[in-house]
C-alpha cells in the first residue's frame, strides 16, 4: 500500500511539473518582451546622449591655454597672499581680512584648476 502512495505522489508531482511548464515559459517570454521594450525605450535616450558636450568639443590647445591662465592667476594670488602675510608678520600691518580673502581665493582657484585638469585630461 505504501508503494502505491509513493508512486501516486510521484506521478502527481510529474503531472504538476508538466502542467506548469507552459505557464512558466509563457511568463518568461512575456518578461523578455517587457525587457526588450525597455531596452528600446532606453536606446532612444542613449542615442541622444552619444553627442559630445561642449567641454569635449574644445580642442586640447585651448584647454591648455585655459589651464595656463588659471595657473598664472593662481601664482599671482599665492604671491599676493604671501606678501600680505609677510607685511602682517614683519611690519605689524592690519591686513588680516585682505590676507584671508586672498587665501580663500587661492584655495578656490587651486581647487578649480585641479578639478578642471582632472576632468579634461585624467583618462589620457
């Protein structure tokens, strides 16, 4: 009697597996269709994004000139900050606020120079 229950249970499992297999494959194909339509929608936006931006269209020579000008201004700001600091320390002048303004501008320009150089020339 126990053998017939086991065989009935196994046959039931086999029938259920075969009965559900077309349903599973139909769901998989429907999911594939949804994924294909998603890829087609995203593909439209990907084609638009492939156009290079304004920063990429600038020639390397012009990029180097811009970075050179930023570097010269940075050097001038460093000299101004140092001069104001020396005048404060050695001669006792009250130049703390101009010194700090020049120091802040120096830090800002140095960060802008570094970020610009990394964005334009890092991969190469």
